[in-house]
C-alpha cells in the first residue's frame, strides 16, 4: 500500500490568465482522480501484507510536459511513472534522516511504541500518522493504535519482548489499557476460566517472565498477566491467544496469592491438600478476593500434579524478587492543561483537599479552565491523576462545596469571572484558590480567572510521577519570570492527597 500524507503542487503555466486557470484546475482534478489509479504500479513493491514498510519524509519532483497535446490518461501515466521512479530512488539511496526503512509494519509499530514509552515519539517525522494522538495519555494512545490493528498485537508485543523493549511499554499501560488490549487481541475479557488450564504442561518451556512486583496492585497484576500472555503465545510454546489467556490469568492469580500468603507456596508446590488451601485462602486481602474465589472453586477438580505444575510456573521467579528501580517506577502523562497543576499548592494551603475529596478536586481543577474548554478538561487524564483518581475512572460523588464566607477574604477586590467561568457552586472555591495562587505574583493580585488561565494555566506539558515526587514540566509560559521571582518553580512541597509526593515545577524558557 502506498499512502501520500500530503501532496503540494506548484504549476508554471504559459498562456493567458484564463488558460492558466483552466489548466491548473485540470491538473488538480487529475491529481485527485486519475493519478491515484496510475500510482497502483508504484505501490506494487510495497503491497505485500508483511513486506517492507518504508516512511519517506519528503519527496520532491519536477516534471515538464505540454498539457495541450496530451490527453488526461497520458498525463496521469507520465506523472505516476515519474513519481514511481523518484520514490524508488529515495527508498534506495536517501539517507536515514529522510527515509525510515522497516522489515514490516510490525517492526514500525514496535519502534513507535518504544519511543512513545521513552517520550521521544512526539514530533518525530516518522510518526506523523499518529499526530492526532499528541497530548493523549501514552498508554491510551498505544491502546487505540494497537486496537485498530488487533491482529498485530501479538506480533508487535512479541517482537518487543524479544528486543527487551516490552518493559518500557508496560510502564505506561494501566490496568484499563491492558484490559482493552486483551479484549482486542484475545476476543474476550481477561478471565481465568473455571478450572485449571489443560495446557499447563506445554508452558514449561516458556522463557523467563519478570516476577510480580506488587501483588496487591491491580495494574501490576495486569502487566504481569500480559507479559505471560506474550510469552505463552511466542516461541517456543506458541499457544493460541484464546488458549493462553486463561492460563496467563491463572498464573498471575497464583503468583499474587502466594506472595501475600507465604504458607500457600508450600501447599501449592505439594499439590494440596485442597482443604488446607481453601482454609488458608480465607485470609486473602480484599484486593485479591477474585483470585481467591477462583482458586477455591478450581480446587475440587484440580489434580494435585497439575496444581503443582501451575504453582511451579507462577513461583519459579518468586525468590529474590528485584525491586523496581526509580526509572522503572516513573509514569508520564501529557496534557494540554498541564499548567493547572500549578494550583495544587494553593488547594493544599487552603485545606480544601479533604473537604472536596477526589471528585470535588477534579471539578475544581477543571473549572480553572474557561467554560468553552471545560468538557475537554473534565476528560483530561493528567487533571484526573492530579485530583487523586485513576485517569480511567472517576465516579460521581456528593461534593461539599464551601461558600465564600467559609474561605479567607481576598487580599484585593476580585474580577468578575462569570462571563468565562460561570457562576456555579465551584466558583467560590475556585476564586479562593486563584487568589492564593496569585498572591506573590507581581501585579496578578485580583486578576480575572480568564487572564490567569491564559497566562499560566492553559499551558501544555507533562507530569512525571515517581515514588517520591511529581515533576510538573511545562513548555514556555508567557509570564514565566513572575513564577521564577515568586519561587513557584522548583520544589513546592508535598501534596497530601498524592501520597505526600513533592511537587517540582519546571518551566521552559521562551
């Protein structure tokens, strides 16, 4: 398949103005219709479904002909042949900064996903087809693209596993992302099935899979299950995805249960007795109840030898589990509203966080954005995370909004924000937070919410979440110098509702 992302033509036509207009319209029509058909021959070398995949950054072509003596099909053939020859020369001879060559589409997607996980894909000319996803949560972007090409999910993830690049991708995938990929790849939701998988013995030659790091974290369990699914469907086991999927879920269930119930390891390794295992499962933490319920239901029909084989698979890397390095624990999210994160210290200073809870904090952050952009802000994954909730889930809850009399009086008369931000129950808390934020910013006291949003809050950027700090990294801010002078860059202290992580602000120079 040959895809031209954008084609620009410049004509130099002799004759009267009327003739030049008529010829240019004729050539435009040819470019949209007949030329497309003529390019079929040029596309033949790239038509194999799993053949070479080439991305050409730019192709320049100069073509001279006399349109007055040629019929439209002849012009289209000449044009198509010239394009084909220019494309062939570019693919063969152009330098790597102009042409990217891959063995197939699978290798191309693997490169994009690896760069997406490293946060180096943005702005790369090779990935222009994914520009529509810029600003989206990286995990969701990966899920959307792979979901559109579901038959490539297994090959792409398998290739990345073989290249030791899959761990980076796993770091940006949430449990919800993995559940979506699982359904697209396998055709069903991630479930362990009723009894022990009948193919446990075949999985014995599976390559090593990194140990489960946090058995109580649903996202960590989802990543572990996906790693097992990729390993089980690849060489040398090569189980079909629909057969490997229940086994992968069973392995992660057993691995998680054995990590939190040390005595369970001995019983599982010995294949029972089932009654002792069932009794021990009563002490399972709430987050692992589904795993305990499944195992308790599977025990009555589980042959001891098969139970021992499953335990061996799940526990073979349990000893000496390595702790995640700081690099592995980082989590990055991009947003067009990242500047709203500058308000977190003000929310903390006013002691609003506990009163509003996560749902109220989310609405407060979104209401810092003018009404015209608020629907986008309410769905923004960064604002949801900064509010203290998972980006994929924010259930509604009653909000105890404060009245103006419950809040500190403003230092100066405040501008009327009704035209841009409305007059809902959120406005008193928002004005108090904005007033606290503006305090110390030279000349900003009493400024309108709209002005503060345009100058500071409506700024694209990203958050980088680590175990002890949140790095808020913004692009150029119009009044950056005021933030620097007021000490609003660098460390801003802990944010209580985000695990007391320190907020660190970085703002790029203009």
